[in-house]
């Protein structure tokens, strides 16, 4: 069919062109709001993911932070007032949000082949972005014959002094059972029974007079450096960071480390779905992940990342070598089902 050609007056033509450009120009119209935990982790996301994404796509990244308030996401989805697009979420919340319909069910064909991902980092509603571990550490300048496992951590006769532990049921109950000799493969089977919970608290009772509790991730290394504790549970990346910056000889014990995965999720109803998928795709590239893990020593989720990581940094990542050989993965399903009651009991026990 032939189309008739109409000639517009100059002023109208100019307006039409301006309107067309305004509608189609991605540089001015497109942006993606990405939400993380803030701090050093989010600071490392910038050069690894945010800046190259903006350069490659022309889409502006708008950053925001949160503290895990699922109610905020729930309100967005329920009202349809979606102000976030991509959110960094821990494992249990990925399962919870997926079950509630708060996150998009991911089309992995738009992200990467699932075989390119480390086991356990592919979820229906989550794309794994980092693996973090709760380990324990001691000062190698003060202890030469150091502890090797959580049972040693409890041995105050051989290594007198205070111990640092996180003030929270997760993952202290799992750690207590491993200290009591429970194999990592049986931890959740035993912890899922009343007798198992009592056993965990009984083990914590043994150490309680020697415990200094911490809440924030920066605390345990500071206390270790100050000599307030002789060994402490801690997040692995924090231990390495402080040891590297301050030249301390902090030793990490990987045996029995408890690891979890953080995921990128896409909020259900995001108006920038295509851009969100492009961002997830870039984030799963080994060369981009290596930029992050050279700055923050958590573990990669994209296979092949290790070859891009500085050899000096590499041994301090959970996913390096044998660091995960005797590790326990935190069970999101267990804590979704039991977290509220166990946390309430734990805090009451601490306060006694």
C-alpha cells in the first residue's frame, strides 16, 4: 500500500522531530535503580558492575540501600508503585520473596547458561552474585599452634581467653553443634528436632562465660586486634581486609565455615525489565566479577572468575582451593521456618 506524503510547516515539523527524539532517546529516558547493602560491598559494585553497565548500555544506574526490609518490597508490589528494579538479597529472602510473588521468576536464557554458575547460585528468582562465609580467626603472632576447628574454638583450657561470637541464633546454633562433634551433613537434621536445639544451647552454655558478643561486621577484627578476644567468629572478607590494611597476621580457619549466597533479584512489576536482565547478564561475566573480588574477598559465583583474580588475594576467597571442603551451607528453608522462634529463644538466653 502506498503512503501519502504530507509536508508540514517548518514549525510543526520541528516540534514533531523534537517529540520523536524525546520518546526514543535512551540516554535521557532510561535508568535502572539497583539496591544493595551499602558500605564496602556496594562501593565495590560500582567499578565492577555499575560503571561498565552504564558505559556499555547508556542506561543510568541509580543506587539505593536497604537493610533487608521485605515489607518495603511487599508494599511496592501490592500497590504497583515500583521504585526499585534490582535488589541484592540474601538466600532465605530470595525463597520467601519468590514464594510470595515479590520477585520476577528469572529467564536464565537472558542472563547466562546455568552451567556457567557455581553450584547453588542459580535460583528461580535469584542470580547469585557473591558467596560469603562465617569463619573464625586468631592472631598468628600471639598463637603459634593455632586452633583447627570449632571444637578447638571451645577449648579454653588450651587457649585461655575470650571468644567473639555474633549475637544471633544464625549461625551460632549450627556452629555450636559442629563444635559438639556433629558432622556438617547432619547439622540441620539434628537442629530440626527439640533435642537438637537443646543440644546446641547446652554447648553454648559451656562457652558463655568466655563470650564477647558482636553485632556489626567490623567489630570482631577490631576486638581481635585490640586483644579483647583471642579468637573470634567473623565474616571472612572483613578479616582479610583489616589484616591487609593494618599488616596484621590474622589467621582464618576455614574448617567448618558456614557460607551463604547473596543474589540479585528483580522486583515483580519492574518497568525496566529488559535493562535489569542486561545488568544481570553483565554481572555474571567472570571478568566483571573479578573486579569485585579483587576488592572484597568473598567468593565468586561465575565459573572461571579465579583466573582474573590477583594471586595475592586468591587464597583468601571462600571459593579458592579447598576452603569449602568442610563448609556448611546455611539452609534458607530451615531459617524461614524456624528463625523467629529460635531467635527469640536465643536473645532470651543471651540476656540471662
